[in-house]
C-alpha cells in the first residue's frame, strides 16, 4: 500500500514534466511560425549593395533580406550554387553563363535589376583617337567583358574584329587589324582601378569607376550601354520558383528600389 502514493507521485511528476515539455515545444513552434523567412543575398559594391538594402526596407511581411557582402565575383556564384545562400546580385547573364560553363553549374537569371554603362577611361587622353602607336589598353579578363571591351574598340574604329565572329563573343585572338599595334592586356575586374594609373586607356564598369571618382557620362572616352548586360538577380535553377525568391523579386522591382538606383544615377532595368 505504501508504494502506491510514491508511484502516483512519480507519475504526476512525469506527467508534469511532459506537459512542460509540450508547452515549451508548442511555444517554440509558434515562435518559429511567427519568425520571418530570411533571404540571404550576396552583393559586392554599390549600387548592388544599395539595391539589396533598399529591397530589404520594403520586403513584404513574412520575409527579411540579409545582405551578404562579398569581395569578388566568383564567390557569390559558388555560394549560391552550393546552396549556402539564396541569391546574388553581382552580374549580368553572360557572366553567369560563363560561370555555369566553367563549373558545371545551373544558375539562372530571375530578374534584371539595373543597366551597366561601361566605358574606356584615361588619365592622359581626351579620346580613343589619341591612343599612340604601341599604346597600352587594359580590359577585364572574364569572357563577357573581354568581348564587350573589344566590341567597343571595334565600334569606334580602333581595331577590326573577324566579321565571322558573333557580336559580343570575340577574343583578343579574333582581332584581324590592330593598326596602332596596341598592347591589349586582360586583368581581373578588381585590378581595373589600379590599371587606370598605368595604362593609356582602361575599360571599366561603373561600380568600380565610381570608386576612383569617375562616371561614364562625365569621364568616359567612349560609352556603351546594352540591355544584354543588365545586372540581374540570380539564383540556382532548383530555387527559381520558391516563394521567397518571388518575394525578393517583387522587392527588388519596387518603386523604392527604382528611386534609390535613380538617385545614384543608375538606370533601372524593370
């Protein structure tokens, strides 16, 4: 008989412990349900970072955007491809396709966000026509920017490209005429600003040129803008239809983001 009360006490204590555990679990579940879904988006420099931060200010209820700062243009694609982050805003489609080809990746463009206006810049020249014989020209070394830079030189009569080569696919080996004997050097994107101090003319993107006080509209020797080079929201193919990516797309194409981009002198692409 004396064991029964002790047995009942143990059962009661156990039941109480179970009830507390269930209550805690229920509270945690409710808390998790109320917490916003965090969307991680990589970006490098302005205006990419500005666009992501502006989108974070207007993302719809139930979501939040976390800016993931990166210092190069390969890491953000690796992070997305490896499912470590959700998306990035660092590149245009041709750059992404080159990454896919080199790495067996399946990244896709979700939404163009803004247009890039590239140009050639020079400390010493007033125009490309002033390039001296044997002069030095520096361009970016990724496939998309090599082609874009060479096409810009060709369009302005500085070199001639093989007419059999499709527009924006040329390589230095496709130059058939270089009457000034220009030395064309390819460097990493992050080295373009340094090259500005050393070369006769340097091809550059606005996000980098802005870091050294240059804009294509005011300082470019020649300027080019083409819609195929719009900086775009990119994710992996398997995530393209996810609701959080749709919410991110809506935020990045909001009036607020457009206003922020236009305030930076950057044309929106939506």
